[in-house]
């Protein structure tokens, strides 16, 4: 099944990125499938490109796209690349500390022609407003995109993308990294549309405490006409916060690499650590059909992203 939800990628087949990982699944004791959004034909963007397709309507040439996220944010890279692809400008309001591997992410943004400010999380809103004012003063249209692509349009676009995958695999459990909640809401909406009532969708938080994260996903589902009941959003593997590696995520990154799967310690490493623990404890039964949804970010590992856990750092804000 092909979908035309991604402009410029009209021949995109979601199932082309769905793989059965026999060797890795055998080591874990489950029937493991991987949804490889990290392999979507847009570099560095992960699944955020699909959400942008649902959010951004046509804007006049030379418009300025403004959004926010962490320095390592897949969403910010996707927005920068989207703007360049469509002949627009992009200004990003980022949070986080500079230096080390973070300079790789900033270099990608520069290469795509994006400009950016790096500010504390408390100054994000006012910095976005200032960027919009500058665009207007320059006679340009300003298009503000929600952080993480978290919007009803983005959720519905991702639901459409996810449906053929879920219909093909029919998993007992889906496990994925959950940040702003749009991915989890999109997958849950898709399971609802397909009446997959026995499929559990488990979001492993990369930034938010469980109560807040769950509430955001519930509200997002209600915003697209879904019930929003039974959202499973977990924060046990979040560690000190967004972008701060945990020892378990570091080990999961190393373990998965032995099977040819590149993960990162900001997003997918934490999610995979959660999956491994649920299998070890028996919460996910041996022989279950498990779909691990790789949302992207593998470039961090490939380009030398964080591979060591940090102690005593402050809790990071979300991308």
C-alpha cells in the first residue's frame, strides 16, 4: 500500500520500512518487527517529516518557518530540511548546552540554511514571538509550527502512515520513544481506526513525567475525535531528562548495534531499554509479536552522538 501524504515522496510505501528482525528477536525471545522510520528517504529527520506533511499547508515562497526543540531535536532538523526543500526560510528556537556532539546537530541545521537562537526553556515563547515579529518586519509570512510537530494535523498524518504497518504486522505490543506525544497519539489513533483492540501501545518517555505525558497524549487523541482511554506512557527510563543518556540506554545502543540496528541515547535507546526490561520481567511474554517503532535519531550514534551516561545533570526540557 502506498501513500501520498508526504509531498515529494508520493511513492512512499510504509511497509518498505517494516522489517522482521529474526536474529535479534530470537535473542530476545519474541517475534520482533522493526518499523524503521530512521530509514525514511529524508536524512536526519526520522518520522517528523511525515508529521510536517500534515501540519504545513502551502505558504508563499520565502515564508519563515519558526519552531522550537532541543539541539538534538529530530523535529527541528526536519523543519529545517522541509523549509529548504520548499524554498522557505527557517528559524529555530533551541534549548540545551552547546559543545561536543551537539555541534554536529547545529552543523546540520546550518547546512540546511536555518538560523537559530539557543535559549533557556523559560525564554522559548518570547524568543519565538520575537522571531515572528522579525519576519513580519521583513515583509515575510511567519509559519509557527508546534514543537515536536505535536498538532491534530500531524497526528492524523502519522495515523495514516501507521495504518498499513499495523494492519500487516498485527502486533501484540508496540513500543516506541514518546516525547511530545504525537507519535503515540498517531499510533493509538491508527489502532483505533483498525479496531486492533488487543494491541498494546507503550510509549517510553524521553523527557516528561508519566502523569503529564499521559495527559498530553489523552488530550491529543481527544483533539482528533478519539476517546483517549488506556494510554500507556512510562517514565521509568527517562533518567535525568531529555538528551541525557542513562546507563541502560547506553547498553541498549551497544547491544542493538551488534545486530545491525543503530539507536541513540536521546530517543530510541531509552525506548529499547524499556522493551528489553519488559521482556526480562515477563510483562511482555516470550513468543509475543512485538513491533519496535524506530522513530529516528540513529544519526546521533552514526555521527558520534552521546554514548556515555551522565550523572548529576539537570533535567532537560523536551524537544
